[in-house]
């Protein structure tokens, strides 16, 4: 049977694909595994200049004390591999990569996450240009 299924990534529009990716991310942001990774980054710390911040974490990358609410559970090996396009992945793989093994997750601060994402996107562009 060759019926087109919308849940087949290839049949989606880029907009639908990005919306679904965002939805998967939002569900992950409320998951137990993410919470556990962020919780494990908590550290006993106070800063007199910021008395209202009671929860602190240690960033796994820059090793700075960061308010816990600014921490991100980073996928060490990115959930969309740098040499792969989202439209070439099945949603099962995207979900499996998102809810990955705990040892592929690291609590890092938003600034470090931004830097890592930027360098991954650079590799993505390079891999895109290299393949054609
Ligand atoms: Zn950091």
C-alpha cells in the first residue's frame, strides 16, 4: 500500500516538521530524565549579591556557578547528527535520540549551550556543502 502518511517525516512541510520538533523538545523539557540531569548539577552555593537565587548549579562546560533555572540538559552527541538532515530521520529516531541514555546528557549553562549549538550548526553547513 502506498498511502501517504503525514507522520512520515518526508511528507511534512518544513513548517510542520519544525513545529513537531519543537513539540518534542517541549515534552522533553518536562521529562523526568531532563529533571534528573539538571537536579544532579545542583550545588551548595550562595551569592550575597543575588540573595533571591537559592538554587545554584555548576555548568559542566565552563565550571561556573549558574542559577539552576538557567541550566540546559545538553545532548552531548546532538540529537540531530551534524551530517544528517531532520527530514531524513524518522520521528522514532528523533524521539529515541531525544530521550537518550543519561550519559549522553550534560547539564550546561545557556551561554555554553549557545556556543555549542553555533559550532554544531557550522559543522552542519560544512557537511552540507561538502556533500554536493
Ligand atoms: Zn557554562
